[in-house]
C-alpha cells in the first residue's frame, strides 16, 4: 500500500476514519522554518464541517498535535509528524450495512485488494476524513511558500451547476484572501444560490458536485522535469489522490482540443525586462516545466457518493443482489470543504518541485530572482 508521495519533500498519510487518530509525516523541510499555529488553525477551519446542512454533522475540533519535528515554534529539520484525534465517531451507523457495497465508494475494490482485512468503519483509510491530515501538512508547506513569495489560491469555480466569477475577473491577479468559513469564491454573491442548491439536493436525499480551480503565482521559470516528474504530472498525481476527483485540466485544458495552433500557442513578449506570455492557455507550463506564468489547474469533483436514496447493490458475502439505504452523517456536497484540501496538496507539490530544483536552503533564504 502506497501512503507516501514526493521526492525532495515527502508526505505520508496514516490512520483510518474511525481509528484513534489520523495524521501525516512531512519530511524534507529545512530546519528553522516558522510554524504558525494561528495560520494552521485558520486553514483547518476552512475544511471543518459545521453541521449546518451544507456538510456532514460529524464535527471534529481537529487540533494539530505535533509528535516530532517541531520545537519552540520552529522545524528541527527532522520528520514532522502530526496527529489529529478522532473524537466524534459513530461506527454503529455502518454495522447494519457492512456487507453491502456502497455504490460510488471503494467498498468493493477494498474487498478485492485487502480480502476483508480493511477497516471498513466510515470508509477506513479511503475516507475523506484523512484529508484533514493532508490540510494540516499542506498548510505548513503553504506557509513556507508565502515567505518565498509563492501564492496558492483555490476557489469554487462551479458548484451544482452554478458558476463563480471567472478567474480572469481577478484584476491584475491580485487574489483575495479567503474569508472565514469554507466558501472560497471570487464573487461572494454566488454563495447564496450555491448553498440553496446544496440544501435542495440534501433535502432530496441526494448530492451534488462541482469544479475547483487553483492558481499558483510566483513559481520561477525552470521548475519541474520533463516526462515523469513534470509540473503537471506531479500535481495531477496529487489531485487524483483526493477522494471524488475524477478529472483535471491545466490552462485552457480540453478547450485546447477545439483550437487551432495559432489560438492555442501563448506568444512570448518582454515586459519590464522579463519574458512573459501574452496569454496563458497552457496554464504556466511548457514541456512539463514552469514558464514563470501563473500555474492554473481545475479539477472535476463528483457528487458525494453517500446519498440517502435507496440504491441497488450487492451483498458481498452472500454474492447476491440487494438494495441499500445508508445511515450515518454525510455531506450533500464536498466541494466547498475540498477547496482547502486541493490548495494544501498543490502547495505541497509546488514546495517539493521547488526543493528538487533549488534545495532545502531555498526554503529559508528565498528563490532565485527572475532574469
């Protein structure tokens, strides 16, 4: 089972949804980096469920406990191990339907791989609960990036068919700082209709999905490797590690397939002594390597598979057709809470790519300035 990802900076995720705790191990951080508890708490709050009909009724304090690698508010240079205690589990909600394969979930594939030895409570290691550990670790990476002048921002591009303002509306790419809560939008007026659509789906025992868009500014040209460790391949790998992500595109993405080369190509120009592109349809990446323009990516997030409607399924031990109506506490839409997860994993991936290119000393002393 592969639980670790990264090259110069690595991330390991551990734990199960209803176990004592979940957590992460982050290795490859330089010694002496500041750890800001207030910043970490803010990022954790953006993922936190509120029991408000827009997210699961399972609420957790998600207080980060550092077990190693942090001392007197600074990283020590050794592996940072952090834990988040599970304090609000209700495993009995899953007991009656434990033999029934939940459509859209990993129940069947988990049986096929682990032969019944997996912890099935609340989805076990497959649960979205583990994204809390990814946010905690990614927030550390994001804080480091901010000191280097690299900004990662994710917003809800679309939810339940309702679109946010386009990214191009962020004048001069001066991106907003997310407000408290978990609706990261460029246009706050879109929140009310999105919430109404989520509540309507939940009231019907159903769920909705959406699209998350991330932009990264401040990454110098030359970061990333061709072929297997490209900027796109590393970030895509991380995005598909998020539960419910079923698609990804960079820049204009699939729209490029409908363009001519004269439209798809980004012309190079000189601006203030720097080489830039007049457009950014390739999302800040050429040949797998960052070109210095903003890195832009979007993910497709499917509707939450845990719905309260009756569904057809199979009784796994009996090998017989059956029907299922789940109980428990589930999100009618995970898109708002997933925005900070995507932001955190992108931040981790970018820090790994930068450290491959410039080494750990750059985490403390800064990135090379563009020519």
